C-alpha cells in the first residue's frame, strides 16, 4: 500500500475579511429592519424618523458675565462664558421634522453605502483574485463615493442643521456659505483609494502583458 501525498488547497487570504464584512452587512440590515418596524408602529425612532420633540444645539451664540457679575461659585477675577444654546420644539411640525431627518440621514447613507461597496469589492477580489479590472472599477467607485459623496452629505446635513436652527428664531441670519462642511478626512481617504486603484490598474496591465509573453 502506497501513501499518496495530498496537497491542501491554499486558503484564500481574503476569506476572513469577506466573512467579517458579510456578517457585518447582515447584522446592519437586520438592525435597520428592526428599527424600521419599531418606528413604523410608533414605539421607536430612527435617524430622526418618529421623533416629535426636536432639539438642536446652536453654537454660534455666546453669553458672558463681567467680573462683578460672576456668581460666588467662582474665584475672583474669573470671567464666565457660555457658548451655545439648546433649542427644542415640542410636537414639531412636519417641516421641522423633515429638517431634523436631513441632519442625520445623509451621513448614514454615506457610510452604509461605503460598507456595501467595500463588501462588494472584497467579495469580488476573493473570487476573481486581486489582479482584476473589476477590482479597479469597484475601488474607483468607492473612492469617488467617499470624496464627492462625503462633501455632498456633510453639506446637506450642515445646511439642514442651520435651517433647523434658523426656523427657531424670529429673525434668523441666513448665510448659505456657512452650510458648506468640508470633511478633509473623507476627501483624503477617497483620493487615496483612487490612487491605489490607479496603481492596481497598472499592476493588472503588467500581469496581462506578462501572461501574453509566456
């Protein structure tokens, strides 16, 4: 009886990441469905949906006290200042609720979609291998989504937040330029992914050239 050596198939190094992202996506979708059901039946809230009492923090107003008006709680010579107001509306109208949702929903859509795009990228790379043009395209989509989508989402949220604050004042000072919220971390991350995608495309072409010469 002769012993035959059985060579094990090497494990795909992307399998653990693929499984982890798969579990994460399923947990997130299950949580979303559960929150959506509780919000629909009026026993919970999700991303501003279902909230009737709306509160927002206005950090633009600052109040201070002179030295002779400081309460005895503080040491002599201490200047007291308070930055920001907490503004709340009970049983808010539909327009106020919509603005409240707009302050939370865009960033959730941004990050949740980014996770889905990453999951899609890793799953394709695990099946087709790292050097594949499909990975380049998916990486480019993820990079542009973070860079451009991040700017749009944060600007929409800041604009909604400022509009929500302005709706609670009698004579608001509207400044649309203050709505623009640039998240350099997202832009740099997106640009980095685009650079990696370009490098990966070069690697794919080099591999195709090498396979063509063999």
